[in-house]
C-alpha cells in the first residue's frame, strides 16, 4: 500500500477530531473520502501533509513515516482558497513551484502546459483577484500538481466550476491517476466520487463508519431501490407490502423495497394498467448510503 494510516487520533483540547482512523490506499488509485462538515476530513488531510501531528497512531508512505520533510511528494488542493490575490498568476505559480524545489526553467513550460490544458492561458498575466472563482480554482489545482507529486489530495476540486470545466478537470485528474499518481478525492458531489473512485471511507464525528470497495459497499448495504415511470397513476404501489419508503418524482416514483421478490409483486400489479416507460431495480447510491450512515444529505 502506498499510503497507510494506522489508528490515527487527533484531539484539540478535549475534542477528538479524528479517532482511531486506519486506512490503506493502494499506489496509483483514486480513493474517496466523504463526510459532513466537521467529520474530520480536513484534519486528516493536514496530518497527512505534515501540518498537524497526530496524538497517536502513524502515517506512512511506502512503509516510511510521512512527515513534513517529505511534503514535496505531496500535492494538496484545500477546500478553502489559498492563493495570493494580488499576485499575477504566472508569478504565483513560479513562486509556489520554487517552494517545491523546482527551477524556473522547469516551471514555466509545465505551467503553460496546464494553463492551456485548462483553457486558462489568457490569465497568465492577470492578478488572481481579477479571476472568477472557477478560474481561481483552476490555478489552485495547477499549483497542487505543478511539481508532479506522488500523492495528491483534492478537497472539493470542482468547486465553483461550470459543467464544461468540471469535465475538463475530471479528465486531467483521471489522467494523473492513470500515470501513477495516488489521489485522495473528497467531494460533496457523490456522483463524482461514485464515478471516479474504487474505494472510499465515510467519516462521521472523526470515526470511519463505512469503508471498502464501492461495489461491495453497495452490495452489502441490504437495501434495494425500484424506479418506476408510467403513463398512468401508479400511486397504489405506495401501500403495497414490502415498500419501505417512497420518493415521488416529476415523472414517477423511486421506491425503497424490502427485496427483489417485492419488485416481482409490483411488476405483476402493474400488468394491464397502461404503458410503463421504465421499471428499473437499482443498487443504492452513495447518497442513500451516506444519509443512512450519517443522517444528513448534501444540499
């Protein structure tokens, strides 16, 4: 395993922000880290990059302690903005690259490559404060990957981006992973985690409450969902035996059901009622699992 956390605990005063966290993240994988605000994600990230020391437990990279001295191996995109607003984009990226031990002659071509890749080359000589939030996010991501880190931590990397720019950055992040970068990915957008990650951990009040391969987490969750779209009133289904919860949608229903046998009974009940456009048995989404385990959904 490239990154390993062993029983890591961090307290502030009498409050435990992270409690007994153990994780193993394979090299070259994108790993999802989920949790509501205050769950301990940011504290965990800061311990990984060496800004905070754990009270107990250990953090290792390829079986060696990961400390602030090895921070050059890590790239970190924090959720909050961390750029100098009065500096021009080029000056900022060159300065941050030098802090990582790079030389200007190496920084400039890589900087321009990423600016062009993110369709931001026109902003090279603009001050950060003159950019939109979305373009600031692009510059901040470039700053995190300019030195080609072995481990990359992305906390809400697509914040402030429109759908087109989300796709541009998603493609770049996936390419980094395919080229061997180990990535920890945190987002409030469950569909992004579901699409891009193989394994994940959900933190709640500093403790892991769900962890493992996403496919296995869904299979073991113990709930099934049925989506029905019909050209007739099918509200009678709501009271059928085995229907545990109902979500009404503009074009139909999404039902939480007890088992697949319940789906068969519903299918039989719909026969002869009219045209059914969709009848789909689904595994739970990450949002379903998160709500069940943590008790709060993302707005």
